[in-house]
C-alpha cells in the first residue's frame, strides 16, 4: 500500500493525502490552499491522480484548508462518498456554499479594480453551483462507530478536540491479508478547550500522520486568555478605537464570543457594542447549538442556566451587506469579529481596508497565519500591505493572542505522539504534515529521540510504502 503526501506537506494549508491500497484510491482531506494568488490557483487545480479514479474521501474536519477544495474535486470528476462526522457534515454544507459565494464576490470586486487599471478580470476557483454539486456526496457517521468503506478499509472517528465535529481518523487497512492501522490526526486540539472535549488517543497505531502547526512553539496558557482579552478590549474602548478580530467562522468565532459572553455575564466587559460580521458565523453558531454532544461537561452545565452561551445583550450578528458597510462609518468604539481567519477573503478585507490606517484601532490576531497570507503580513507588522490589489499603510496596533488557536502547541503535540506510542507499542513511523519547516524539523528531532522511531517530514509529492 502506498501513501502520497500532496497538500499541507511543508505548509499549513491545502490538506490532501492519497492512500492507495488493493487497487483502490482514498483521499484524506481535500483542503483549499491559501496564499499567493497564482500559486494557490495552480495548487488548487492540480491533483496526485485523476479525481474520477478516487473511490472515496475521508474528511477530518470542516475548516476550509481541509475541506474547501471539494467543489473543485467534484467538478473535475470525483463521484464517490465524502465520509465525515455529523457535525462536520453540517458545518461543511454552510462553509462550502459560503466559500463559493465569497470567491464569486471577491473576484467581482477585484476585477472591478483591475479593469480600472486596464488589467484582465479574475475568475473564482469555483462557483456556488459547484459547491451545491459537492454537497450530496457528504456521508456522515458518528464517533466510535466502525464502518467498512471498501474491501480493504475500515474507518473509525475519534474526537480530535480541534473544532466542532473534528475527528482523528483511524483506518484499519489490509492488502493481501496484511493488516495495518493508519491514524490520520487531522488537526489536534489543545485540550482544556472552553467548549469542546479533549482530544482522544488512538490505540495500536502502526503509522501516524500528525499535524505540526505549532511543532516548535509554545502558546499562551489557556487559563490566561479571558483576562488578556478583557485587557485588550478595555484599552481599545478607552481610546475610542475599533477592535478588529479576523476569526475563522468555525470554532474561533464561537470561542471568542463565548469568552465575551462570560465577561459580560460577570460584569467585566466594558460598555462596547460587539458585531459578528459574517453570515457564515451566524449559520455556524446555529450548527453549534445543534451539536451539544461535542461540548465538554462545564459548557453543558453552564447551558443549564445560560441556554445561549453564544449571545449577550451588546452582541449583534450582522447579516446584510448594507449593515456590514455601515460598520465602516460606525462612531465610537466597537468590536468587529469577521472572517476569514487568515484575512484572505470575505468581509474582514473591507474592515481591514478601512481600519488599519487608524492608530486608535487594533487588529487582534487569534489564530495561526500561514505564510504569504495577509494575516501573516499583519502579524509581521509590515509597513504596507496589499488589500484588493491596492497598498494600505498599517498604522493601527496589532496584538496576538495565540492561545486561542485550536491547534496543539509543541508540548501538547509531543505528549500526543508519546501517548499514541504508549497505547499498544506498535507505532513504527510518524509523518509530520500541516506545518512549516521551522516548526516541523525541531519536532521531528525531538520525537526521534523521545520515541526511538522514524519521524519523516515529507515534501509535496513524496510517496512511501506502508507494510503490514
């Protein structure tokens, strides 16, 4: 059996890996690569094999860098099932339609600017119609249930604790009677999440494909986040500025709102209006309410006396375009939470375009920013950044709270790998994906010494043989 690493190999976006066994092809994740426009277009339309030759897709979770290229995959020939958890299926339906709509609108807006400069217009990677065509392929199943996907693959989902519905994918694969347990971590949560359960540990793994986003980085302690958020909100409110928070619509937005809700209930939030400017975030929050089975016990207990932990008196979910535009002229301090989390598309671009030039304002980064994205350039505090093809001076304050990231940090990843090795003692190799070199190489070196096994950092296109 062969495993080919195609996306999120040496980078943190565009997750996609190809498993070939017993004459069948299975794709693990089908994510959108985000970065420079030309490179992104090329990567998002190039596959390790013809899409029509793939039997099935196994989806770890609904973040766009893991599911966002499914419409392209289906349009170009894939016709099989996409296996995921129930919550992931509900989230993916909203995210894929929203991604397509945003791509159409962003291409339309960018083309308008390009035409003024005498340049050719741009087209979206895929359309709403393409996204709609992908949705019937979603096939959901619960955690802990073993499903036979083919004559050679059985699948079980374990909770990854990353976002709602996220799963560690445990695949029991056989070829010529030789069994192998392959575990694909997807993205691994930190544990102690404000809303979700802790990541679970698979047993008896022979091979582990593991994310490494923060493989060499410590992040803020979870316990300190609410206090630091309160401090930042207070400082921005006192100077009359806008606090602009780019946040993924799935997971990060709900966690920020949940923390603000607690501050409000405890009387520790300044009198400041808060806007969640993302129709998708509003839809996703409804999906959160539909899946309390994914919550940890403290949240379930809080909901006994606060049935709506994702809403409070000064919070408003913005739906219409006109309401969103009106925020540009909003007088006085406010909080604006908007997608996308890496500032690559959507309404956040308009808020940044109108707000980053004012020193009273603050951009609060609460998640990982991939290389070459606008979010990374803001974190690096570049003097000028390009938004919709035009340069804008970055004069506002920039703050980073990386503890809100849904990714396990270096210590948590090491602990996860150690516990997988301990549960059964069969682990032979680890493949580190979904990370950049400065994060992956130190983690790989540490795990080799800790576990005494081979730890590989594959490049895009690398193929390995898995033996029983």
